[in-house]
C-alpha cells in the first residue's frame, strides 16, 4: 500500500504475501447478474444487472474488480432495474469524427460515470477491424483502417483510464462477424494478420496501455482465441511486450491447462463457460504441475500490476453525483462531429429559413433515436422512448433513446413540422406531395449476436423511392450500425449518415440539419454499391446453424481490408473511405515531405475558403511507386496520416504530421520485424481514399523498425 513504490515493486510485495488460494481467487470471475439457465445467482458483492465481478481480498487490501460494459456508456444487463446513464454515439461514429480529442472526451465522460456508478473495470475498447461490413457489432468498433481505428480507440481508452479505472481492449482477435462467432474458425496467414487486424491492436495498445486485453470467441487458424499460444504468448506478450492481463470474453474459455499455458490470465463471467475452468480444475492443474506455480504467479501479477498502474488501490471507488447535463453536452458534441453528409444536391442543406412545411417520416423520429443492441446497451438517463423485444434474434431489445429529432427540429424552425410513421407508403406519398421538404429517417438495427444485411429494415427502400418520386426535395437521415445499400440514392436530394447518435442524438441531428453545426464527419468505412463487391458476397455461415463449426477464409483479402480491397480490385464504391461533405469549402495546398533520421514527415496547409466556420479532415495516403514495396504491399496505397482542423471563414493553418513507420512497412514473419523497403513513394494529400488534390515524391531508405520495449505503465 506504499504509493512511493512503483507498480512492479508493489506487485512483487503483494504477490509474496498471497496464498495459492488467494491467487486462484483473483484469476476467476463471475457474471454479476442472475443466470437462470444455469441456476446461477449474482454474487453478493457484485452490482445488480452488471457484467462481471471478481472478489476482493480484505486481508491484503485488494479491491474487488467491478466490471461494466461497454464502449458507449455504462450498460445494464437485462432486468427490472437498469441504471440510467449517458449514452455516447456508437464507436463507429467516434471513428467517423476522425478526431481523437472527441474520442478522449467521450471516454473520460463514460469512465467518470462508470466510476461514480461503482465500477473500476470498463469493458470498452472495441477495435475489431470492419473487415466484414455486415458484422452485427461493427457499431462497437473503430472502422476499417488500422491507423484510424487505433488512434480513435486508444484515445477513448486513455479517457476511460484517466478516471483511475481499467479499460479493456477487445475482442482479440479477428472476431469480425457474429454468425457462429463462438465456433467459427478464421483462416489467415500471419503476415496478413499482423498488417491488418493485429496492427490495429498493436498501435492502440502502444498508444494507450489498456489494463486488460479481452480475448475473443472465435478460433484463429484452428485454435480458440483464448487458448491461442500464437496470439497470446507470442504476439501480444512477447513481440509487443504487453504487461497487462488477458481476460476472456463471457463464454470464450474452452479449457484449463491449454488456456492457462497459452496466456489466458483470467476467466471472466462464469457461468457463461461450459465449466469453471479456472476454479477447482486450475487448482488441480497447478498442484499436479501441468500449470506451474510460476505461471499462476504471472497470471496474478499481471492483474495486480494493472490495478496498481491504474490507481485501483490508491483511488478506491466512492459514490458520487453524476453531472448528467454536462455529460449530455459531451454526447451531443460527439454526435455532431461524427455525422457525415454523403449527398447534398442543390444545397438542400442546411434547411433554408424560407421552408414552410417539413414532413418527417419513419424510424420513430417523433419519439427518439435508435441505439445499437447487445451487451453494450445503455439505458439512457433521458429515458427510453421505445423498447421493442424479440427483434432479429439478437441480444437484448431494440431501444430508442428519448431524444426526438422531430421535436428538436420543430424548436429550431418556423416551418410547420409534421410526422408520418411511413407504414402506409401511399399515405406518406400523399403527404409528401404537399410538403416543402421531406426528411425520411431510415434505419438498419444492428446488434450483438446476429449479423446485419446491409439493407434498411422493413420496406424503407420502397418508401424512400416513392417519396422521392413525388417530391424532389426529399432527403434521408440514416441511423445505421455501418454501411447500407442505397438503391434510391440518385433520386434523393441529400443524405446524412447519423449512425447511432447517442442519448443527445435528436438535438445533434437537428443542429446539423439547420446549420447550427457544420457537418464534419468522414466515413471510417467504404460504402459498397453491392454485396458482389465484397470479398465474400455471401456471408460465411449465414443463416446461422447453431453450433456449426464454420470456416471463414480471410486469406481472400488478406490485409487488404476495406478501401484497400476496392483499390486492389479496381472497384468503384458508392462512397469511398474518408468521404464527407461540408456546408463550407476548404483548400489544401503546400504539400511537402521530409525524411529526418529515416522518419517521414508531411506538411501542408488547410484554408477555409467558404463563408461558414467548419472543420476539415485532411488525409494523407502513401503508395510505393517502385522497388520491393510495390509488390509486397497488400494494396496500392495506405492511409498514413490525418488531421482534423477547425477554421473560421478565411482562416488557414499549417499542419505537420509525423508518419507512423509501421504503416509504411511490411511485416517479415521470419525475422519477426517490420521492414520499410528502400524505394520511391508517392505521398498524396487527399479529400478521401479516391480523390487526391496534391502529390509529392519521396525516397525512403530501407530500415528495420526496432521492436518496442515493454511499456513502463
């Protein structure tokens, strides 16, 4: 308990004082809700309707681990008494902001609510790459590019852990679809994995030092993630020098001896697993020598060390009042910065003051905004506007937060605002004919446990097409967990992607529509024109057959995820990665490069040439033009840097970016190192992944990037 000692010294002292039984107690966690299917009752020390609990040790002053889902706020498991908390927009929306400061502020806010709610572990940090755009949990993750995802998710983790609590990073690894997620076997070569999904984890862990890594449900190259020696011991702990602990996802453990020896440090959420593998079975394995006492010490020490590093000993949990009004502003600002204006023909947006009548159609926009479903479900402090059960077969109900876009818009305009549910297309079309502007709120609900279709729910495509036929000033606001197909897109005047915008989402949407806020989000994912453009037009295993051992072949695209696949195959997407429009105009100029001490840096200027204040996301892509890299890269180009800048009309700013070396390199499996190949490279300053406005040539000498030392945190 001496804070003058460093975390390593404190861990050693505490470990020496612990008995074997006390160590075993720390590596086994419980679900903190009733599980009637296993005749399981919540542990007495755990908080009601929460995710997990690991008992403390009063003799030695070790605090209990009080665990809550997830990445958009303090979630509640199903039950009669959900805790009401602030909900951020989806994590994919955070990635759409391209703004680590916004992600940090959101993480800091939900971490504060977690702490004040009695939790010191937040099961956040979802960073599975958006390799499969139909993944039902894409809304929990950081998009399709490892650099963007790492920067956004790392900022969120830092924000959460600034509250003296532990954040996870998850789901390690390649857990990129929900269909048969617990039995699927993902095949991918090691080099491609290192240069895609694992690179996102590697960069984010290096930038944020999460206290725990949560291993995933799926198998990777034949071995379950939570007993995968290559993933846990070799890549994570040895190659990356990770010093925190590995905890399982709820129900992801399948063994005792293989899991413990492969690098799993803590079994979580029992009774989700078939057996309590890290309880009596682990004790027996240690006593018989199949798991060494040294390995049990390592498991225990990793947990204790993360607790010391993140202040769980020195900053004990205390009840306190949550500043919900201030937190609502954080959520609203996050939603505003994330919204992506995809289309704006004839400048329908922002809505003109001359508009006299607005018809709002669909998606319960008169009551609230949609949220993603599953274990991450937050019950918002503003209340639930609508709760629909037994939808799609996913986990949990479909919930709309009580933040009505219609009411918020009506409060900001003199126009007459009316609502129609859109269930009767003929009636909605009749109303549309007599309205100045029609705003269709369209949705696809995504949730944990089942994959999406990339199509709007119910008959919304037909509804949009019908309304656009009778009123050329029809626009669409999308509330989706990822990309969707848009067969009607050429017929509407504007499209705004609002994602799942959180518990202040209605106000945020209205402020963007009226021009109080200038949209500045950019797509963190490619929007395809059709399913045929995907590496797997038919989703492997879909529709799911329970317990089927399906094969998922990621060797098809390898490391060419998202826009890289489209570039490699020369496919034209509906909207490219990085796309987004503004109510203002911006000019990029002055592109230059420097190589100092073999480190590439890029400089340029951004100017707001429009008449509105706004924010712009400048994107830098790099392509090898000759030499070995031209054939060893997985795709023609990579995102290598970005910067979001806010500018007043006429204002300009200079930007300088230091390029992360690993996004210029290829992974050498044999040498276990990142190698930048000698050669000429094209640096492009771009508006999105498809449109460059300036190019610069640079020669980069060959270099081997040193392996990172184990982080001191």
